[in-house]
C-alpha cells in the first residue's frame, strides 16, 4: 500500500489541466473499513493536504456522527476522491473531478483494502462511476433508493454549503437517511 500511495503522490497524468498543479489528496490503509469516495479537493484542502478539511468535511462528519479522530484514522476510513487534485474553478463552484484518477488508481487501491465493508458514494460523479446502470434518473432518486445498494454502497449528496438548496428541498435526507447512515457506520466501526 505504501508504494502505491507514493506512486499516486508522484502522479502527473493530468498536470497540464490543473491550474494549481498536481497535489494528490488521498488516504488509505490495508485495514480501512469504510471508503469515502467524493469529488475532488477544493482549494482549502489542496492547500492543507488534509482531505475534507473544510465546511463540507464538518457537515460530512456530522452526518456520519464521527469525531475528527475517528474520521482521520486511516484504519477506519480511506478517503479516495474521484479526482485526487484540485480541478479548478467554474462560475458556480469547482470544476468536476478530472476523469483520469478513478480508472488509473481506484481499483488497485480498493483491492489492497480487503477489510472494506462500506463505500460511501458522495455526489453524482462517484455514483455514476460505481453504480453504472444502477444509477437512477438523478442523484435524488439514487440517494432515496440507498437501501437497494447496501451493504456495499451508500449513495449520498455532497455535504458542500453550495448544496444547501438540495438539502432544503429534500429534508427527508437528514431526517430519515442520515440516522440510517449513522447506524450503518457505527455498526462497522
């Protein structure tokens, strides 16, 4: 695993497209039990090198009902975004993750984590990539049908503050789904 992570940290496959240059942000361990697959790091995470070290991460840890200590324990959580580096900005938020990372690295990373019991799929990019033809019409329907993907996957919306409108329109997620998510995560940890 250590060699693989070192190779990822040296990756420059898409460097010509990265406005701030490559700085992969990924954590994993052979003992990891839960894999978090989100989008790509934002500028704050790019600067710190610490995954989910922003408002989105605070909300995610609330949803999971885990402490910072547990969240950053690589034997508990592996954090493997769809794009490992900051992709750049667009008018509303960041660009989508670069498409090179997942096919290049995900399968090999996950194969080296035999104790994984759950993969959290955060956002449309992760859900479409992993669920393939089982992705519903949109994120809302996919998240609403989360039980059909268990025990392997748990699809979720992105916890970003820019996603507050989706959460306001879909209060059932925090009222009904988040408690179920917390039970599943607690059971694994």
